[in-house]
C-alpha cells in the first residue's frame, strides 16, 4: 500500500536535475537470473490487452529500450478501462452470485460490486480502490503492486501528462517504494529485476516514465490473501 501521507513533490529551481529517489539501488538488482533479469517470465493474461511477447522482452531482456511512444493509448484498452475503474465509486453491493473479478480475475461466490456499467469487482479489489481512490499498477512478472495513481491529482491530469510524454508518467508520491528502486542512471526497476522505465525529471521533480507493459500484471495470490487476511 502507498504511505498514508505521501511526500510532496518538490518544485525545482534552476536547471533540471535528478532528485534523489527514496529507494536507490545498485546493479545487483538487475543481475542475470533464471529468466533474463527476473526469476520468472511475465504473466500469461496481462491487463488492458497488453502484448505478452513485447512485455517479456521489455521487462526481462532489456535495460534501456521501451514500448513505442503512445502504445498505452493506441494499442491497449488502458484509458477506457482505467476511466471506468475510476468511475466505479457509484457501485452497489450485492451477494449470492458467482462472479469473476474484472480487476484480478479471481472467482468469488458473493460480496461483489457492480458499477452500473456492468463491471464487477471482488471485495479485495474494491477495498483497495475504495481506500486509495486510484488504480493499482502491478508488476507484470510478479504481481507486486508498484504504482498507485492518480494520487494528489485528477485522472484527467494524470492522463494528460502521460499523453504529453507518450508513456504513463508517475510522481514520487505515486510510487510504492516497497517494491520499486532506481539506479544511478535513472533506470527504474522492481526489486525482482523487472525493467520498468526511467526517471526523467522535469521542473516539478522526479517523473517516472514507465512502460505500460511492465506494470500490466494482475495481483499475486499472496497479495490477495494478505489483503483478505
């Protein structure tokens, strides 16, 4: 989960410079493992229709290249589905039917939420959204929660900034530093060795330019059990 009181993003004066990220790391995090830089390949069923072959190459066999600029907008359902998820606060609770959660694909017998547009979410995913009022972006390899956005800004502002750069763009307070690290050159990675993107600071501070295919995973079983417990 993100911190209860995320740190404010400082404004920069003078030349753009890299603000020290809260969680730096060294090259050992990206050392060769069983599957490239990660112990495992990407999940089979990525969210938003992200291409698995592209994701596996970007996440596990790459240190500097990225999905094409605008990929998240032109070739996935991210914007449509993300907006629907942000709107789902209008949901109502009901019970008694078997459903498959549209967020995590978990089957559940009762206690589901319907947003009015036909989307159904299990109690676990609803609880995460209801607490933070944002989307959770999971590691495409492990299912660990890496980013929570938007925090401290609207969905439309998050999308506008991401569109202007061509990739989903996150700020310091939207990063889950329990699992995310930054190398000295700005490469942004997960603790398990997933290449995520790069920190490209601007005059507002650190800006993490992230490949959607790297954060299109579904929550891990351990995470779901932990939230339920």
